[in-house]
C-alpha cells in the first residue's frame, strides 16, 4: 500500500485547517455553490469534476471520501455513488455502446447479472457468462467486438474466485477494459488495481461503511479512466451520493481495519468447527482448507472476510428454515459487512438470486459474522444447527 493505512483512514483528504481545525470534518450539506462574478462562475463550470459548482458533480465532503477510497485501492482517483449497484452500472455503461460484447463471470451479484443480462441487452450490448475459474474460458469467450471483462472475486454467495492477475493480463493483451467487484474482500484484504485490473467497484454499503446505515458505492481507477467516466455519463446518469451519507462512510472508515480484522478472526475460528459439524454438508469460504481454490485465494487475498455460506444437511427446505428460525443472535437479513451478524437463507428466496446456467444450492445459508464476541456467535450457530 502506497500510503500508510492509518493515515488514509484518519487523515487523508481532511484539510482541517480549512474549517477551524475541527477534528471531524464538516458536512458540506449543500446542493450548490455561489460565485462573486460571472467570470468565476464560468471557470468553475468548465471543471465540474474538480470544482464545487453543483453537488451532483463535486462536493467537498464527498471529495474527502473519493481521496480515501482511491488511496485504499491503490488508485489515482475514485467516484462515490449513491449505491453499489449505481457504481456497477455507471462503470459498466460508461465504457460500452450498442454492438459491444462483455465477458462476465457466471454468478456475479444478482443485480449486476440483471444489468448485463437484461437492461444492457435491450440497448444492444451482449454478454457471455462464463465459469471464471479457468482463464481458458475467458479466451474461449473472446469475440471481435468484446470490449469489457467483468469479474467478481470472490463472488458473494458461493465465493468462486478468478485468477485476478491472469484476467488482468488477458484484458491488457486484448485491449479490453477490466472491472472487478471487490466488495467481498474489501481493499484491506485485496487490491485488484495493483494486480492490473483497470476499475475496482464496491458496494460501500458493506465493509467500507460497516454500520448498516448507508447504501453507497464506489468506482476506483486511474485518473484517465475516472475522468473519462465522469465526462461521458456521470452528470447524465446522476448516481451521486449525498454529502451526509459520504460523511457517515468517512466515519465508518475510521474503524475499517478493526472491524474487518475482527470479523475475519471470528470466521477463522468458527469455520473449521462448522466444517466438522454433522448437520453441515459443506462450508463455502475462500480460505477453507477444503476449498479447491484455497491456494489461489491466498495468492491474491491477504486475509479472508468473515462471510461464508453453509450448506445445511437437511432433508428439505423446512430443515434449513428451522436452522434459520432458531438463530437467536444472528439477524435474518440481506446485506453484510456491518457490525452485526446476519443469516441470509437461499431457500424460499432463491428466485431473486438464481442464474439459469448455474443455480445456487437450495440448502445454502449465507452467514456473515460481525464484530460481536465470537463465542456468542458460535454458541448461537451450534444450538440452531441442533434443531435442523
Ligand atoms: C451489495 C452488493 C452490491 C450492490 O450494492 P448496493 O450498495 O446494495 O447497491 C454489489 N455487489 C456486491 C458483491 C454486493 O454484495
């Protein structure tokens, strides 16, 4: 990491002397900025990307966050969006036109799948979904009109991974824009831009904010790519985040290192115990010793996040539901990356997250361990597993 992690999380971008040396940054909760003269106004309008003119384009509070997120990913610049899905769709659409072709991994985040398989097909962009575990599959999907490769490593239900360095090299060789959804690992544990990927997108709703109180997203990349994205479509699409939400993420980032490591530590302790439990068929977790991709995982992630999936050994979906319904501490909710532990059952919810070519197992429950006491979480899981 180019800049020191603590410096990024506690100081970078926060020009305290500009506001009474306040330790916590002020929130520029304003939609617009005023000028003394027409000449000043004209100058500002020429650079909406870098000048306070209108908050859809630039806002000083959001800018603090842009600097921090870019530095965390080892990138030159970043854009912050009002949701992770806005970050994905803005980054994808900004580089495509009708007639282009995209290569995407087969189980990306569900709304990413819908963007590529639904909306963009309506606008004449075709996508081939591939098993991303073998680099040959990327080569085989290549067409004359391929423009972009989209990966998600690990993905967020069964945690398949792609060889990030190999995909980046493939993209460079073939002159493609490469994008990765890096929400699962967080920039703390994986920095794909430093492995050659052009653009890194995040659901900042998850680890980056970490308090389950904001929906947000980020796009990180080179100055050239980020400026190009802004110039092409940013002001048209208007995916901007509110300054107040940006401030909450700045506050959440203060503890990113503590939260993400605590959650990872709990997973490291709990996963091996669950793997040996008679009512667990399989645990999906990138760093699991039984994962055939463990070596790849460890070659590109410095540590593994505290999210894993359990395939429950049950006779039917009701057994899986009994496990979920008997959890006392884990909340039944979607999302993850906050302070609180969550369970997200696929059974009964499968319709919204199934893929025609690659279904997610029916007995899968995605678990996220938060920052609570690991013994409390383990005991809760064990007593609920007894009720399957
Ligand atoms: C949640 C999520 C998204 C979408 O982010 P939102 O902030 O909910 O819009 C995208 N990708 C992954 C991997 C996610 O988990």
